[in-house]
C-alpha cells in the first residue's frame, strides 16, 4: 500500500493506494485508533525469547519479587511495540516507511495489565502528520508518552 499526503484548501489528506485508491483525511484534534493488549507472563517470556533479553526482572518471578517492582515487568520495548502497532493501524504502510517516534518510558507494565494505546493528531502539514501518543495501563497510569510523525 503506497501513501502520500495531498494538500487541499481546508484539510490535508493522506492518500493510501491499496487495490483501489482510498483517501483518509486527518485533522488537528482527531483521535487515533485505540489499541488494547493484555500483558501476560507468557507474552513477556515470548518477547524475551525473540529479543534475547532474558533479564530476570522480566522472566523470573521469584527474582523480580525481590526488586523495587515487587514482581516481573514487561520489557519497555514490548510496550513500545504496541505503540508502533497502533500507529501502523492508523497510517498503514506510510508509518512503516516513514514513521518516527520520540518516546519516554514513564511506568512499567506487569503481567495481568491491559495496555491501552491511544493518541491524537496535533499538527497536519503538507507532507507530514504529527501525533501525541500514549500507552496506559488499566488504572490510567501512563507507561509511555510519545510524539509520532509520519510523512510522505
């Protein structure tokens, strides 16, 4: 799917070419697609295998219980991957080709947490859309806050 931004008088549009051309308009204040993911110890263990990061803080509940976290926590990059997944849902291939993310890790996700990723458009320019994006746990604690940009 190819994408490019078009300029019009009042809005700018991201044009996605799939089998047929689809036009998606973005405007300042527009909410992005909400992504929800359940964090489990199994998800954390699978991420550890894929990434090679076997830090006992993530994969050893007995060790993790002795830390300031009081139990295992998800890899920050796992939660960040959920942010990127949400941006892919919103912008498709354009995000995969040109997406940029400036993120801050603010809290830890734990097994049993439901992570909710959401965001909104804060700027629309001729060839660029800028968004604020965040990942929160079920109690509303911000785990990641980020500025995201997609351009064509």
